[in-house]
C-alpha cells in the first residue's frame, strides 16, 4: 500500500492510510471522533462512521427513498431495478407515477422524483468513473485512500464518513438562505436518507481525531500541543510508526 506522509502543524507526521486502514491493510469501518471547527466558525465534537462505502450509501438511499415514495407519498416507481446490458439503471421520469394524490402535494412529489433520479444518476455515473451530472466539483479532488481525498489546488486533505452525532461547543454563524419550496422539500427528504448524513471534513480544520483508542492531534503551534498535553490524553504517532 502506498504511504503518503502529511504534516499537521508541528504535531506529527504519519501515514494517512492509518486513518482508514488497520495494520493488515483492511478498511476500518467504525466510529471516529473529530473535534472540529467548520467554515462557519462552529466548533463541535463530531462522531462519524468511517470506512463506509459511498456506493453502498447511495444504494441504501435509493431503496429507502423508493419505499418512502410508495408508502408515504403515493408514488409508484415502475421497474425500479431494471438495467441495460452494461449494468446501468434505465430509470426515467415517466416511470415515476402518482397512485394516490391524497398522500402528498405536488411539490413534495416532484422533489422526491428529482432526488431519486439524481441518486440513480450518481450510481450509474460512478460505475463509469464519473460524478453526478450536476456535481460542480468534478475533477477537483484526487482520491488517496478509502474515504480520504486531496483537493487538487488547495492541497487540503479531506476525510469522509457518515455523521452519527454532534455536540456543538461554539455556535457558528450561518447565512440565511431563502430556498424555494421544492428545494426545502428535497433537502428534508435527503436529510432522512443515508446520503443526507454523508459528511466531508478538512483535516486541517480538525483539532483532534480519535480512532481505535488513539487520539491524533492536529495543532498549529507548540503552545497548543503543550495545552493539549496538560488537559487531554492523546499520543502522537512516532517516526517509527510512519515507515
């Protein structure tokens, strides 16, 4: 396995693959804790599940959304598993039909249909090595490891996983967004699916990451490190562990 060294502040230099692979080179699926400040200034302790396959997340979201559309929204998806000879889904808008108009309104039904078609698009495109057609950051990142990627221009390292829990320490300042009703409905539907819990974290914005009993500290200055030593239990990966 290729080793990529990365230095966070003056804290440590280590093999990034250790975040997502065990000593035998197998992906780790489990919890990780991030003490993290996001771009809006929110400082929080985040618990995420790392090592999760995004493809599996999309497929679970597809099935859950279809079930919700049929049970709660009065929609029927015809031949939802149909594929062509290349193994790609052949779904299109005309195969999403309304069976019961009393269960939901037009806005919610259209939001659900658009969201489902977008999920299908992501699944099909990923099988062809492409991003969702509406994705605005195509070719922006290079994958390093399972769930770890690098921004090609900023050279920042990002870790992805499923959000499990968050405890806010300092509230952030979020802009007020006046979304259209269909966008609000779509965001609500998406938020209830596994893909709605998918998060990406810039590691240079993380203060600590706890995984498998270890705490990795990402500090900017030696003073910060000294403060952590006094108030928290953690260890830095030594040089012998990075080879």
